[in-house]
């Protein structure tokens, strides 16, 4: 039998919908039965991860995430993933809570960076992901040089994520283009879109695959590979 992958999503819902679409498109199935078997938990009520990690909220998302893992176990999935980069701060707790294989979005994204032989990659993530150094640690593990944004630019990244995409508002392309110009001026040969809301930005504008390395696409490819 084919393997079934569980996805814990809803962080946010539009990004989870894009991940599902990417899995379908990248699989390029010729008939329904060729597609990946998935169980998607669109748990939009999970408290904000960055707000908790920054100490701006006392609502811990971890119990909600563990609850979804347990629900997926009851569904008898063969592996699971969490469609939110910042949530990977809790990875150790996930693996303690379940023996199911965990498909790590960050590791899969950094593997793509390595395969593409990028030399200096910039990071665009939530402040929570950045402050917890989730991508920095993953990149250091592979010996890849990285650039982090200035405090001013990080505020602009968060504006795109929270005030544009999550708020269902038009993307402020002048701000986004300013960020990319800054990244290129700093000598980066690529940028990791390390927030699933930024994946939406990429696919809305059809941004260059060689420069913009998308965490959602990396996860979609890993899910397809596991499901074979």
C-alpha cells in the first residue's frame, strides 16, 4: 500500500492550501490514484508561534501541536510534518511525543540549498524563527554561509507576513523589492523563504526558482518522495 502523510497546517490556512496545491502540481499525476495520500489538519486555532517565542503571548502552541500529532496517529498515518517553519522550534518535543517519522521542513529546505551549491544564502523568516536560530543552526550543520537581515529589514519581512499575507491584504511589492535589493547588495546568491506565508508571495509573483528557495516547495517534494 501507498504511504499516507499527515500534515499539521492552518498556520496559516492559505499557506496550507498552497502546500496542498504544490504537492498535487509537483506529483504531476496522470490519474486520481497516482496522487499522494494525505490527511491535512487545518488547525487555524493554534496560538501564534512567534508571539509565544518572543514572550508577547503566554498562549503556548505546543499542546495544540502535540494534540494534532496524536490525532494523526489515530488516523494511522505513516509520517507527518508541520507546515510552519517557526513551529520547528518544538521539534524535540514532537519526537518525544510520537515515534512516527517526522518530515522536517527546515532540513529539507537546507538540503535543496546544498544540492544547488549555493555559497551565501540570505534568510527571510518570522522573527521567532530568526531569534531561535532555527535556519542558522541547520545551515551551519551543512557548512553553508548565511546572511540575516538588519533589524529594520526584519520588521519589513514581518510586515509582509503579518500585515499583508496573513491579513489577506495586497502584497506591498515596493517593500518586498526593497528587501530583495538589500539582500542582493549584501552579496547573497539566493534567499530562503523560511515562512510559509512567503511561499505565497513567491507563487503569486512567479519568482525565480534559482534565487528564491521556498520552504513549502521543499516540504512538498519531501512528502512526495516519502510517499512512494
